[in-house]
């Protein structure tokens, strides 16, 4: 069986090509605002997959993720059949929290720009620190903090 393409890393960014399907749009063929949240989710999931983090293994280790904050600035519309790129960068890991910056582009033009805060939790919903292998996988891809 052929595996779907998980995207690729370019420096500290993960780039995932996506196609706009009919199900992503409203009746006018424009991507419905929630469609961008789904594109972001695909980007975060494939980032982790490509970094060597298996969601099923995490669940076996009593670990899951929950989005605690999502802010999206919509810049331009995306339309049915367009080829887009979801760009994901894990910016910071602090305690159970992870800060992720994401954007959706079309030919280099930013259509939506977002910031996601996710938390690592136990399957019963209690916050927990990410397992060491998850932190290591994220930190190998994150740029060092900038500034003094």
C-alpha cells in the first residue's frame, strides 16, 4: 500500500501540500473558516509523524493532545481545487504546553496565519509533561530562541 505524502521539513518548518476539496468549501466554492482549522490539524499531525512521533504509541503511553487556544487571522480566501501548503513550526514547549505557529499559503501568499496552543494530557484529561521522546523530537526541529 502506498502511504500518503506526509510533507517535508525545510529547516525548522514542516511543509504539507493539501488540495482544497468540495467538502472544505461552502456553497460558493470558498474554503469555510473551519476548513483552515482542519488544514492546521493535518499540518501538526504530519509534522509529528515525520518527526518520528507515533500517535498510537503516545496513546499507549497514556498521552494525548488537546488544543487549548487557536487564533487564526484570515488574509485571503482559498477556493475549490486550489493547491495549498500548510506550514507548521513548533515554537516552544513549556511544561505540558506547546506553542505552534502555522500558516496556509498559496504560491507563497499567506491565506491564513495562526497560532495554536496545545497541551499534553493523560487520557483521563489531566495535564502532563510530554514524554521525553516527544520533547526530543520537537526540540531537534525547533530553532533556538531569538533575542538577548
